[in-house]
C-alpha cells in the first residue's frame, strides 16, 4: 500500500551515500562537516583513514568538529572540547581511565564504556567522498539524543 511504499522510499533514501566533498580538500583540512540526510556529521581524515560520526558529543552535545585528535592507548580519539571526553574515531567508543582503589600505586588503565557516539561509513570514489549513515537499528548510542530535536543541525553548509 501507499504508506508502506513511502516508508520504504524514506528508508532507502536515509541509507543512501551522500556526497560531502573532495578528497584533495579533506587531505588539506584533515576534517570537514556536512549535513547528510538532515543529520550533521563530522568527517576526519587521520593517518590515511576516514572516519565519520555525529557532530554533537554524546555527553552533553559538545562540538566534536572543534576537538583535538589524540592517541589514547594506541587508539586515535577525538577529545571533546567541552569536558575532554575521549571517543575512538573508528568505533565511537567512549574511553575512561580506571584505577584499582585498593592499589593506589597501580597505573590507571584505559577502559571502554562501549559505543557512545554514532559513527557512519565513509567511501571514496574517484576523489569524491561519500557518507552513508548507520541505521539506529544497527546499534544504539547516547549521541542519538543530540542528533534530534532542538539539537539537530547546528550549522548548514554555506
Ligand atoms: Fe563532550 Fe561533555 S559535551 S565531553
């Protein structure tokens, strides 16, 4: 029926790759922002690899495109400029340091809180970069809250 076919069309559209920019530009700037199917994402080019994620930090909606990338325990992480939460570029996991309270001399260890930030797929074809949004059914994560409602789309491409 009509309703089903409309829903199907929307699903297909939301999951289709969207052109976001040129490879030669991101290789210079190392990062870019884009609106993909009305969702604002940041794309990083780091050590020869592309990573895309929702632009607003899962903690309180901080602007991840303004953060620094740091190597934490062998993993490339974006550090949110607001409260310094660390998010792995490749998986969207939130990292935290834990220490054994019974052993104050122990070295703090980096641990994962699990996937907290929604990541998306980046593909490159003929020097053009495309982003395909991940589906909410693939995994749940806290950043979804800041990708909807009043937080949605904090800037439009000019
Ligand atoms: Fe990102 Fe708090 S909003 S660390």
